[in-house]
C-alpha cells in the first residue's frame, strides 16, 4: 500500500467515523430521554421541554396532568418531559429582576 492509497483511505474514513460517532451519541441521548419519560410516576416534580415546572397528578399512556400552582392543573403530552427535578420549582421573585433598584 502506498502513502497515496493510505491518505485516500483516511480522507474517506475520518469523516465517516465522525458522522457515525455523532449518530451513536444522539441515539444514546434519545434512548435515555425515552427511559426517563417512561419512568415518570404520579407525585414527581418534572420540567417540560417548554420550561414549565410542575408536579405530576395523573398519567396515561400518552399524556400527563401537571399541577403548576395550587389548584391549577394543565395537560401535557407525556413526551414533553425534559427532566426530573430533584428539588422544588424555582421560587418566584418579588418584583422585576432587572428593573431599577429601590431609592433611585
């Protein structure tokens, strides 16, 4: 095998290997997300893909009901779960975050 043949082989093998690496990594992430969505149970705190935090109050095969505030329940597709939240949802702030300081 000459060096020209070897460089031609590397010219095609490196991009193919890189593309395979990208696809396998994506497949692994999708599988982990599907396992997370299948393991959700009533009572857990979750975050949806749109960034809404809530506690799961009811589940079916295709959808879930999230309580986002006391007495406020919204219906989501079960595939909308992005993450399981270990603690409580982020606390609301009192007033604007980037507004002027008091006394100005």
